[in-house]
C-alpha cells in the first residue's frame, strides 16, 4: 500500500494546498491511504470482507455506515429504511446519497463515474471527530437533481459547521472518471465535462459554507467502467482510497478547484 498525507506540500509553490484552514489546536488533516488491486468486474461487491487489509476492516467495525448509492428504490423513505438512518439524504435510487453526520466509520463502494466527498471536524461538545460522506452521480446531481442536491449538501455542511470547533474542519474529494463520452448528443453523459463540473460544484459549496476548497485526491480514472472504493476511519481521520489496477495517477499531484481554473496542467497527464 502506498500511503501519503494530503495537504502537506512537497514544494514551496504548493503551499496553498496545505491545511492552512486547520487552525484549531490539535486539528488534523484527512490522511489518504491509496491502494490498488484487481477485482473481477461485477463480483467485487460480493467478495468476502476482512482479508484485504485495514481498508476492509472498516466494513466489519461495530459502528459503520454504508453510504449505499446502489439502494435501487424509487421511494426515498424505502431507501432511508435500507440505509438504516432517517438522516441519510437522497433524491431516489441511483441519484446521490449523503450520510448522517456522526462519529461512525463510513464507506462507499463502486464509484464509477461518481465522486465522493468526505468532510470531517471536531465536535464542540464532545471533542470527538465527526464526519459525513457522499456518493453522487454527475448525470443526476449536475442536471435534473441539481437544486435538491445543492440544498441537501448545504444542510450537511451548515450543520457540520455549527457543530464543530472553528478551524477543525477538513474535506477531500475522490473518484470520478475523465474519458470520452459515449454520446456527444446528451450533456448528461459528457464524462469529461461532468468531472470538471463535479469538482467545481462540490468545491464551490464547501468553500461557500466552511471557507476553503477541498483537495481532489489523485484525480479521475481514465478508463471507462472501472470502479473506486472509499473507506473512512473516522477516529483516525484516515480515508482508504482503493483504485483499480493501473488507475493510480502517479504523475498527477493532488489539486483544488482553483488549480483547474488557473489552467494547471493536471488532467493532461492522465488524459
């Protein structure tokens, strides 16, 4: 496993990606452990857990939330029942899912075109780390479900900000792909445009509410029909990010929305 700390720059010119927003005493950035493995297409969700290392032990922990985008029910109340908590937010099956804000571990699997946002902070009252995780499909949250998604994300971010110690909040974005679209006629499936728009929307909402841009970890995948998995250890503020073999972007440094807007040559290295 290749591990590295996000928000800690290797070069002086990358200093603004550093965790300058973490001003509270003892506040830690979200640490990302990057891993890769080969998984049989279509079978990964059913493989036994526990033998793949620390990332997968999160699934078996006593207090864990499955941010299950694949709960395929049209009735939101049924989705909430399947997901186990009334404070999961969504707009129906295969749209998006936003987890509760709490101190549980969280995971979300099979991020193909979807992205995932993890936001964490220190609870004002208990001193515990608390967090929420999302899993969203750009064909939905950038288009038909955009207004509801933005409203739901704003609710989560605003609530987390109110509950947390100022200067203790951090956030990262993972997942997505950057490949040619299957159809040039349907904007919903313009994958490259959707990826960039996803980063812009998610980053913009985080910055508007909590005051900083999340770091995008390792960029997008560059091959269609491959899936990432994300497993978050809440107490340690550690995100295990598991990519398909060959999809770790070793030459692409982590970046922010502002880097893209300034024309940084980031995606060309993975396109």
